[in-house]
C-alpha cells in the first residue's frame, strides 16, 4: 500500500500514526517503530550503558520493519 504522504514534522507520534495506516500489518509496524523511537530517546537522554535486552529489542523491531519494506519493494 502506498500512503502518498509522509511525516515531515519532528513529532515521532505523527510518524507512528502514519505507519499505522498501512493495510494489513500497520499496527505491528507502528509498534516496531514506537519501540525503536523509544529506545532512541532513552539512549539519547539516558545512561550510555544500554542493556542487552534493549539491543535485542531494537534489532528485532528493525528487522521486522526492514523485512516489510523489502517485501513491498520486491513484491
């Protein structure tokens, strides 16, 4: 599904709401994006030592989004 719109603001909530509109797995994609953005915020403003579980969560969420993007590009 092509949304024909993009989030241009600095508000990550807008990007999450937009990706949620994707037909089929939009809610799952939104959850993965929210996970990544939450971890980004934590790492930017929190302690520099990240837990292994955070790295695992980030990798899993990123892998899901990358696989979905590849599926849509390559059919």
